[in-house]
C-alpha cells in the first residue's frame, strides 16, 4: 500500500517523470520488478538516471549542489522551488523565457517544462530565445513528424549538425570554442550562458560585440545578445552586424511587414531569393565576384564579412573596399568592416566609396540639407541620378543615358558594370574606347576606363579624349595645379565655361564666331562640336577638312571615331595633315601672341608626341623667305590694316607655295598700329609701304601699283592663304582664254568648302558668290569659265591694262564694288573676266572688315551697290534677275555648249589619242564653245579632271553623275555639238545622244579605224579572223552619226569604201610646236614613246629590240635605247640592260625630247596617224619609222622623216641618222615646219570651221570691243 507521502511525491513528480521514456532508456528498471518511478526514487536518481528527456540531474546539481542526489530530491526541488525561481532543468530550457514568451500559461499554474514537453513542443513554442522549433523541424524533413524538437536536437540533432535557429550555427560557434563537445546542445548551451560577451558570435551574420555596442548600457549585460536582438533589438533598428540594415530590409520588402525576425528571414529565404541586406550589397553582383568559389547564395553576405572584403572583393559595383580604406583610415577606422563603416559614415563628404564617386563634389551639388542616415552614394542612387546630379565631374548621367540607352535609371551602375568596358562614353569629352586601348592587358576587368583615368592619368600617353591634351591645358592654365582637380575635370567644371580651349587644335572662340546660330551662349564650343557640330560638318578650326583628311589612304577610323579625333589621336603622330593648311595652324599659335614666340618651346608643341615635334619645334617655323627679284613676272599687292596674324600667315603661304613665275610682294599698310606694322618691316625682300593716314582698300591698292615692277598684277587680301601653282595657273589661263583680261582664283573657306567660284551679278547690281558652301570639286565649279566678276581677294590683271583703265575707281572709295566695277570695265575693253579653279586660295573672309554691313566700313558695301547700279544700269539689263537659277546665270557668258564623250578619262601625257582629243576641245573652246567632257566609264581620275578643268573644260563623272543617260535627260537640250569617240563608246551612248540632244550636230570620231588595225594584226601574226561584230560596230556608228571624223585622208578613203554615203571629215592629230634648243652634239641615245596598253606598241618595241637593235649595236656599240610609256609588260621589262633603259611613264617629256638624238616608230600594224611621230616632230626630233607608222601622213620620206622596212634597212636608217649631223639638222628643221603646216591648232581650227560650214551651222559669236574706260 502506497503511503500518503509517496502518493504526494508521485503527484509532484508525475508531470516531470516520463515512465515510458525511463523504462526504455533504463531496462534495469523493469528487471527490478519496480514500476519506473519507484525504481527512479529507490535507485535511479542515486545512480544518475534522468527522469525525463529534458531534466538533467547533473546540470541541476551544478546550480544547486546543496540538494541531495537521491530519492528524487533534485527533481522535487525543481518542481517545487527551482522552476518557479527560474532554475533551468537543462542547459537549453529557460523557464522564465518560456513563461514570458507564452503569457497564456500563467493562469494554468502547471509545470512549464512539463507543458513544453507535452504540448509546447508540438505547438512549436520555443524553449529558449535561440531555439526555433519550426526552423529545426524543417531541417529534419517529413520523417521527423511528431518528434520533440528540443529532445531530438539534444539527443541526435546537434551531433548530426542540425542548427537550432537560423541565427545559430553550431559548427561556426564551435570553431570559436573548440573545447566544447559537438553533441548534446553543448555549444548552444554555452552561448546561452555566455551570450557573446567574450566576443564570440553565434553566426557569421550576428556580431555580438558590434551589437552590444549599439545597446544601451543596461542591455549590454543581457544574456544572450542574440536573444536581445530577436526580442527587441531588431524592432528598435539595431543591426546584428555592420551589413544588415533591418530598416532597409523591411522598407525594400513590403511583403515582410509583421515578420518576427527580418534577419532570420534573410538567412532562411531572403539571401537565396537575392534580396539585399543593405543598399550597397548586391547579391547578383557579388555572385560574380566569388565566381569559381564554393559559396552558396545564402552565404554571400557571410562570405563577404568573413573573407571577401579582406580579399578586395566588391559587394556593390560602386563600393570598392581597397579605394575606401584610406578614406576610412582618415576617419578613424582601424578594424571591422569597411562597408559597414561607410554605411554608418557615408553621409560625410570626403568618404569616397569608389573612384567614380566623389562625395565632396556630390555633396556640393545638394541644395537642401545633406541626408542624415542615408549615405551620399545611397542618395545618389535613390534620387540624385534622376535629378542629373553628377557623381564626379566626368560622369554626366543625362549624357550617358542618351548615348548608351541604359534606361531611365542606374546609369553609373551600367557604366561601371558593363558600359565602360564596352567603350561607352561617360561624358562628352571622355572616350572610353580610347582609354581602354591604353589600359594594361593585365588590368582588373572590374576597372572601368574612367576609374583607370582617375587612378593613372599621368601614365596615359593619349589622354582621356583625342580632343583634350592635359599637359598643354595645364601649361596654358597654371591654376589647375591649385584647384584640386585633374586637368580634364578642371576644364569640364571651370575651363569650358570660361571659354578655354581643350586642345591646341580646337579654337573655341573661332568655332563660336564661325558658326553663329548653331549653339547657345551657355553650351561650351567643344561640347557642341562633339555632340552635333561635327555631324553637321562644322569645322573645329579654320584649318581642318574632315572629308579630305578621311580620304587619305592611311586613315582608318575606329567605330564611332570622327576624322578630327583620329587626326588629334594618331594623324599628327603619323605625319598626316588635316589639310594643306595645317602647318599654318601651328604657326598661328606662334603668331597670335608675340610673347609666346619667344618661349624656348613652341606653345603648340608641348602637347605633341615626340614623333611630331620636328614639325612643331621653333626651328620648324614656316619662315617668310621671299625671293629677291628685280624684274618679276608678277607683282603681288597686299593691302593690310591690322590683323598681323593673318598677314604673317599670308606671307608664309606665299613663301611656301611653288610657282614657276617670278614675283615680288608689295605690302601697303593702311596706317595700322605701330605694333602691327613693325614686325613686317624686317622681312627680307618684302617691299613695305605705309600710308601716312588711313586711305582704305581701294586707294591703298592704287598707291601700291605705282611701285609695281611686274608685267602682271595680283591683288591679294591679307586674310588669305595661297596654294602651290596659284600664280602659274592664273597666268596659264590665257592659253585657254586668249582674251582673258581679269582672272580670279577659286576662293575656299578654311575648312575646304567653296567660298566663291566666280560671282553672279544680278540685274539690280547685287551679287552672289557662286557655289558658296558647296564642295569645291563639284563639276559646276571645277572648270575655268567666263564670269560676271571675280573677287579682288585674289585676282590677276596685266599691269598695263590696269593702268590703262585707271586702276580701281575712287568713285567707290574707301572699299567695296571697286573690283566689280573693274570687271565690267575690262569687259567693256573687249576682254574677258575668267574664273580659274586651279588657282586655289583660302580666304578667311571678314578678317579685314568683319561681316556686319549695318555699320563701319562694311556699310559702304550697301552704299556702293547703289552707285554701281546707277553706273552700269544699261549693261545690267542684260543680266538675269535675282531668283534665276544660279547655274544658268553663272554660264550666261560662255556661249554655245559642246559635249564630248570618250571611252575613258583623257590622259594626254600617256597616249596620243588623249592628247588629240584634249587639243580638239581646246580648239572648240577657242571657237567659243563651252565644252563638257564625259568619260563613258564615268571614272574620276586625277590629275586629269583638274587638267581639263583649268583648260576650261567641264568634266562630268563620278560622283557628280551616275549615268550618261541621266545627265542627258537633264542637260541634253543645252548642247549644239556632240562628239562621240571610239566604237565602244558610240555603241553605248550614241542613241541617247541622238534622243536627248535634239539641237546638236552629232559627230562620230574614229580616232583610228579599229577594224583595220585588227585586220593588219591578223595578217602579221596569223591569229584568228576579225570578228564581224568589230567591223559592224564601227560602221554602224558611222551610219548613225550626222558625220564622222577621221584622223587622215587614208582612213577617210577606207571608210568611204565601206559606207559610200557617209559624210566624213578629217581632223588629224593636233600639236603645239617646240622648236629644239639643244644641238646635235649635246644629244645621245634614241627613244620610243607610246602607251603599252596599245598592242601595236608592244609588238613594235619587242621587234626592234630583238631584230633591229643587235644590228645597230654592231655599228654603234654605245647607243642606248630609251623606252618611255606607261605600263610596259613583263616581256619588255625583262629586256632592260645598260643599253636598254625602261624609263616608264614620264609626266613631263620635254627633257627627254631635248636630250635624245632621234626617235623611232617601228610600228608593224595599226591604223591612223601616229601621235608618237607627230610629237617627236613637234619637238624637232628626227624620226625613223616603218611604212605602216606613216600611213595617212603627208610626209616626205627623205627630207621630213626617214622610212625603212625590214630589220636591216631600219637599222641602217637609225645608224645613219644617229651619226650624220647634216642629215639630222635638215630633218629637225623640216619636222617642225611639217607639223605647223599640217597638224597645228590653226589647221585643226580650220577643219572644225569647215565641218560647221558643210552642215550649215553657225559657230558661237566672239565679242570684241575697243577699250572704253568709263569713269563716273
């Protein structure tokens, strides 16, 4: 029978004694015959048996050593005294915590341990602050259903590595306390007792000391710290570590409102889902940082805290621990997390988290108070970028967004993460691609070009942008050194607003003045140029031509690179030039400031790399070296008033330009300031005169002419730069225009665009500069022609004529319309006013007088227009009214129009057919035609296009026309005469000519009879028969034309045999004679000249070398054979030796014809008159020819030319003529006379006249009137 005391004890201990568990754990209890509780009380307690999975007698004795260790005394004490007093039954059950956490248990009055064991564990209630039953069971999986989480953890889970809470990592904690067992919950128990006061942490993301430092003093003694955080710290915004911001995590994750533990959520779910723990930790980004390392997504933040930051890994594209470290050190940081330090102190200017975020610069842009809790970088990312605030002087969010298409936000992040390495520009004057090319190959891939610039600007050879040269900028503006800014940032923030130039080749003031209306007052010039000006074709300085520069073969632009950037970046280094004016650009920097000219280095040279300094050193100055000439061909008259820089540049260009004509330079100073006059006085051979008072342009010019000694006068503005041959081309104009009285140059803007191609005077006396702003190469402006007037900025007139006309009429003093009036008076005198495009002069325009016509001297332009109109009213009635198409008005003086179409571009220095056609067109010009030439293949081939243009022949070809048919549809009715040359050309375009040129006389020019030449080649070489198509093609052209032209009576007769009804005229080869000046004894060698694209020439030379020359060398061993002609084939080049000289193509053959003793024409087949014979005879050089070579030429075979057939006879003739001076002299004299008789320009002119008479056509009228000097 159980005693009352035993019953009472059983009642007390019953809820805390688990009979089933006890019996299973201690099988000896059942063997004793006692029930489990009785066994425990009688024996078990004394032997250390546990009455319950959660009651540890040994642990309880440590707390209450005074309690007996038998008969259930300890369990009874816990039940009656211990639990109510807060004693723990085991290291992991906290009764007080359990009761506080579960206030619903207070009215029940039952054992808390028993409640937890029986009910609370099932209800997932926590036995202590660091045990999360739900979390724990989730780790066990479905198989653990019904398990008591705490019991399981203590008996199995701890040993197996399961964690009791998301914020307690047993292994991690144990690594800090290796003395602790790895089972039974010992590590958790230790933390519950110590609470992190020893500096150890329960989890990598909970830093005990960091947390406790935030707590109020009383709370710092609370154990454990993690428990405090979970209970109230997170609610009050305390952070568990420097990098987890509860408020940020809550605010950025509105779905977590009401969440018990944000940090736990982050560890269990948030990290895996990629949620950020603070504004500057980006999981996706950090994942890339740890690529290749075994770091799980949920451990990214822990990895950064434990190791990543120390390794220099970045948690955010814009936080660089390595960069921030020295800033943090200045702020007193000595240990801990750099990112954590920045998150706390980042609102203070001077703490820069990244090379691209200048916190002081950014803070200065904030208009209101600086953010309190938020870092400056956080403010920028949250709202500053959207307001277009800049993180540093060189990153412009708006610019980057426009250029990169990076979306509405995160522009700096985009640049740092991918844009910079992709070459995208962070701002207008920073070229990421250029900087990338300068970065070492081994450089960190995370470093953007802008970062590299800020870190390594002194090591960058090419700088951050082609248009910015730091060393030059700093030398020009010493205040940069004291500004605290790098040179580029100084320019962007300060210099650009002050109008400073970023580069010596970019003239900001000039750019703004030269392109009015394009940019507002606030926008810096270089920014406008880069963003839109360059695309619009605006020039960066007066000396750069983008199109001509880019056309150079060695210029290869990077994707997105402009010609000017390429020139600044590489072009100068490689010796390329921006235009022919570039040397003057350097010179302007010397001349603009006389003080600079005295520096030890060229002010434009400091920015140039070593390879280019030879061009920019002071000794490379373009010196003014004028020739000492006392009887010059030309007197150049330059009136000046101030503008010393332009005057010096003009004189330098004259000195530098190549011309055959001799010249003197007369400079008349119109009473400038002494400081601008004196530098001119000391220039050698410059004839300088100074007016005692200001007389104006007109009177100054007239006064200067009084001192002129040249046969011709050239009036030249001082704001001009002249090109090679500019004088020669003006003088040569008289060859094509014998009546030219006044000849003007082609005026160009400094950027290469056309300024004036002659001028049109309208009926009201107003004028336009024809072609202004267009491409100078346009066919409309690229040929010499008669015009209304040419500007006196660059014009030539015979000195006698100028004086006879009385000079510039003082009726127009001081300036304007005096040159227009002179042009009209020249025309009244029966002479022509001609525009010559081959004489090229750059005219700055407005440098002397400005551009404003409402005041100052320019106002006289308006006044003098009225005076001019009144004087020339009658003549002006013959002009077109304003509003007429300028193209029509520009050629009103040019007479009838003729069209010539040939197979290819004429090459008169290479083949006789081209020379004949060029001279035929010159004849047509002399007869009053304006000639247009079209190569049927439309190939634009220089220098031949320019050669024809300066001869007064308009050339239409690519790129100005795309087809002959298209051209004729528009212009065909303008032509009175059309000549189509060669059978292939006739086949392709003769029908179109007949269709679209209804007013024209259409002539087919054979050049030679192609079918006849082919037949003779067959007879000689025995090749296949002539295709019928060749004969039919040529004869069909004869039949379809109004008439045909042959080069000889022989060819005419042959054609009439084939087409008896054809109208056939003869216009042979045309030559100008060059009587010999070298004697027989001063000559040596023989020559052959001809193009080797013509097969009869190849055959002739090979036959002569192989069959004839060996015989000659038996008699005249020293004789040398010179072969002249383009494209000699390999079989001829292989014959070269010391006695067979392959000269190849020679542009100017005058020297060869004056040095050699005779020429040969060993032609064995062909057709037509041979140009090589006529050319030789025109120079008075005797010739030996074969019978086929002289076919059709009315020559005496004994007195004008030697003709021989067969190798031996040909060799005899050559040897005889080579050594017989008497015979040589006779043939030389008679050769010249023969050409004058049969092949001169006069003969050809008469031939053309006869054609027109035969067809009943009128030639153009040529005006000619006596001199009539009209004075007002």
